[in-house]
C-alpha cells in the first residue's frame, strides 16, 4: 500500500507528517449529520454498509490520510454480556457489574456480538479508495472498566471505579484479565479482516496515579498491543492523561504513542524513548477559534518537527461536535501545504 500514513508507521518519513483526527468519522461532517437524521448510532454501527460509509466519509470529505473504523470502545463489555444502550446523554449500562455480588460470574461472553464489526471491516476494505489505510481499535482496560463499574460517564470522573480499584484490587485484576482476553481476540480478528494499523484508546488513564496505572494496566495494554503487532500491523497507544508516566512506555509495548493536549510535543519528545514515534496533539478546542489563531498554533509545531522524530499529526483528543467543519479542513490543508523541511 502506497500510503504516507503506513510509511510513517514503518519509520519512512516523506515530505510531511500524515494527518488524521480522532472522532473524524462523524460529528463535524454535514454528510454524517444527514445520515444521523435517518439512522440511530446503533443502526449505523451494526449495518456493515452504513458503518463502511461513515468510516470513509472523512476520506472523501476531508482528504485525511487514514480512515478509522466507525465503532465504539464499549463493544467489548457488550459482548461480555452487559446490555449497552446509547442515549442522548451517552452510553449507559443498566446492569453495572458492581451491582452484582460476584461480577465475574455474571459476565456471559457472546463473541458473535462482535461479528458485525468484522463484516464492516470487510465492507470497508472492499469499498475504500485505493491506498487508503484503515485503523482498527479497541478501548483499553481501564476505560472499558470505568463504564462497566459506573454504568455511565459521570462527568468523566467515574467515582465508583476509582473507589473499586482501591478497595477491590485483586478482584479488579481478574476483571482486567477478562477484558484483556477478549480484547486480544478482537484486535487480532480485526487484523485478520484487513486493518492496516491498530490503536488502543485509554481515554481515562489520568483517573489514577501513574504508578497505580502502570501496576494494574500496563501489563494488560502491552498484551493487547503486542497481540495486534504480532498479528502483523503497527500499533498506537493513546494513554490520555498519563502525564510524565509516558516516559515509562517503551518500544516493547508499542510503535507510537498518541500525546494528549495537556503536554507539549517538545516535552513529550524529551520524555519518550527516541525509538518510539509520536502522534498528536493539537487541542481540539483550538478549532473553535478563527483561522489566524489556528495557524498560529499549528506553526508552533515546526520546532517539534525539526527534531526528526517520527510523527503523525492528530488532535490531543477527539473532535468536538460543534467545531466548524471548515476549520477542520483548514487545519488539514495547512498540515499538507506547510514546508516541514523534511525533503
């Protein structure tokens, strides 16, 4: 595949950094909003043709350098027997596992609940434009566990989960193992169906101290990432909020680290193993501003680019629903047209 994105993942630098955005498959796109007026999120996710169509919208509408599978991080607990509902206020589990006396005993995994995702990948691979890489993904264990325990997002602080990790550490480890086991199979099967890269989303790594996160979750994340890598694709790890804990992530765990907007790329460059590539990290809220301000923020990245570090341009988190699509397009075009001095 002749792709600037897959080349960068392999360490081959071309004339500019590749660019794609987390949560690009929907949200800000008028074409997605039109589909959303006709179909629910679940309908779009579970219908392979609709899922493929949404996945490829940013390729057609924004000309980003990679597509990311249109799905959700919570398909794993759903397949583990927890009924998932998508409401106007976000995803909800009506049966949080801490409502049960023995949480592990009540998890009844049905792997067929993931089959619609594999069908969607097949459809994307069949219908995508030539040389369009596809990123697969899953949620990392802490983030998945947050929803399984709290049942829903409570301003993204998940108080029940944090308390549970301190009060029931050994039982938490068993739950982490169960999530990890299914996530590994899920990641490997995505590779078998044709994804070209895999990203592990740990959206809530910053909920607990980095030392506790390293103790409880690094081993699980490493297993998932290594399984995808051994299956044949490069991997990206996004531990949002981990802070200086990213300094303890090494090449044996991942190929690239995605950096959140709470840390500068130069600081990340100084902290992270030089063998690792970096992805990131424009604050998505910058895209609420005017184009002159956006350009000023983008220009700051020239210093980091001059370090020679392997780099994929992205946001420090996902696109927000009310960001003007023209500002997203402006940022993409600027990245593509800027002289990075690489060639």
